[in-house]
């Protein structure tokens, strides 16, 4: 192999140093800037976590209020963007729309020199955190055929998003505090996860000096895959397919069969080989949210039975496969009224904070262009043969 190692899937390769997020997969530990995820989930808010990930420290009251004001200031999108959104077919997948629309922000904010200045880079980061919910809701409303709902800047980040998503003309939409808290919690848990596939994508694109909105659009595309953020949508589809508790054992057998491509979605993780600490928090929250919202969802019983049987099964125990963050999140999103196709968009809104925090860190660190090598196993050297001789 010469001077480089062969590591498909990057199972043993660190491509950067970072001060943002710490994971100990063996012990099930996740910390943002040193703070345990359990404490942040219980005591913090998504915007405060966003500040922490971006700036490295928890904000003072004044710093928080300035940050919230800045984010609120940037929630609007250029009206031309709504024209762009209206060009999509009504049944376009919202993740496809998000990748295109967020990428198009690069056409609105394109001054390359801006990115050489840290204040402008921070402005780009705040713009993206502010505009993601506006764009996500606009994509959903386009699908529904509803008129645009402009951001209500007297509301908090999550309230505003719920309002833009679900307010229907001629009906007064009251945002439920339980729904706001649940959304805030899910956003905190999804905000960053060190060098996962989408964040590595953002960093790889960022290493070329590309426009930050283009970097995040690339991250959105990477997140969409069912092995990554698309798993939350896939879990709900799988639960629907299983249909009934009595069918669970049959699907467990399928997941274990090497000749069957079926996998238990929401199970397994590249890094966590003990348990995913986010899954433990979400599982508990799921029970609470369903109770608070008065939702009795049979999919919850199905999910719990699936988890129970899998955790007792030798295959899953030996391979250290546990429920991950996506196993229960979809049941909460469903209870909040989000359609299944929007689940990965929710993940993208939250992960935008991680993407831009990692992009900022990379931009402030001397970085080489990301350029993996390969192990060539194609034909050896041979001579060209003219067309009439083949
Ligand atoms: N169901 C059944 N078998 C599984 C599963 C599963 N969900 N996950 C892994 N395995 C088996 C796999 O077949 C392999 O078996 P063998 O050693 O016999 O070949 C072994 O476990 C190791 O799997 P792997 O695919 O080599 O492990 P990985 O680290 O490359 O993949 C993963 C991790 C998350 C992609 C994988 O576990 C998976 O596909 N899970 C389902 C999708 C999912 O829930 N993804 C969300 C991840 S968490 C959210 C995020 O951060 O994106």
C-alpha cells in the first residue's frame, strides 16, 4: 500500500482534530464542549446549545439574548427563494428540496472575500441556523398547497417553526408548550455528533474552500441516506410494514438472515457499542410526550416489543446492536404532527448547528484539502486497440 493505509468506511482514521464534541462509544458517553448530553437535554435549550457549539462556552444572559436576537433577525428568506420552491413538483421529497434550496443560498450570499473574515463566517453560520426552519416549513407548505407562512419573530425558535409548519389560514394555531419542549429536546440531541458521514462531508467540501451554503447542502444530501439521518423515516416505514406485535419475531429473523438485505432500522451504530445515550433520553421522552399530548400510538408498543426481543437475542447482543437516536425520534415527530417524509428534515435543521460549528472550526484551523487515496485494483498497463481491431 506504500505510505498510506487502506481503511474503507474510515473505521480507524481521524481526519481532523476538534474541540467540539466528544464521544466514548464503548461507554455510551456524548458531550458537547465537555458538557454531558444528559445535562444539556434536561437543563438547556436548543439555541443555548447552538451558542455553546459555535462559541465553545455557555452564554451569559446578555450573550444569549444577543444571539437570540441575531438568529431571529435572519429568519426571513429572500422572496425569490419562495419562487424557487414553488417550481418543485408537489410530491418532491422535502430532503431533495432542502438540498437544492439550501444550496441555492450560495447564489444569494456569494462574496468569496466575506469568508476570509471570521465575523462574516459567523454571520453565515447564524444565517443558516436561522433560515433552515423557514425553508423546511416552506417546503412542507408547498407540498400541502398552503400559502407561505412568514416567520413570526415574536415567537421562540421552536415555536416559530411549529407555527410556520402548521398554521393554516382561517384557523388560529396555538403552539402547545409540550410540543415545543419535545422539539427543543430532539433538536438538542441531534445538534452535533462529531465526524459522522454528513459532517465529514461538510468538512471535505469545506476543505476545498467552497461556499459554506454549498457545504451544508452537501451535508444535507449525505444525511438523507437511510444508513444515516434517513433512518428515522425508515424506522416509521419499517414499523408500518411490521404492522402488528405478533409479526415482530419474523422481522427479527429477517434482520439476522445474511441473505436478506433487511436490517432493523434505528438499530446499530458505528461508534456506540454499548448504548446510544441519545436513545435512552429519547425513549423516556417518547413516553412522556405521548402522555402529555394524549396520543395513544400502537407503533410505540410495536417499537418497545421490537427493542425487547432484539436486546435479548444473541445476534444483536454479540454484534453490540442497540437502538440508536433514530429508533424513537420518529414516534415523537409523528405525535407532534410531522409527516414521515419530514423526519429527516427535522434532523437536518438540528444538525445544521453541528455542520456550521465544524465548518467554523475548520475555517479557523490551517487545513489541507481532503484528498483520500485508493487501492487501485483495475487492469495493469495495456495498449490501445483501434476500433476495427476489437
Ligand atoms: N440490523 C441487523 N444487522 C445489523 C444492523 C441492523 N440494524 N446493523 C448492523 N448489523 C450487522 C451487519 O449485518 C454486520 O453483520 P456481519 O458482521 O455479520 O457482516 C454487523 O452488524 C456490523 O454492521 P456494519 O454495517 O458493518 O456496521 P457499520 O458500523 O458499518 O454500520 C450502521 C453502522 C448504523 C450503518 C448500521 O448499524 C445500520 O445500517 N443500522 C441501520 C440504519 C440506522 O439505524 N442508521 C442510523 C444510525 S444513528 C443516526 C446517525 O447518526 O445517522
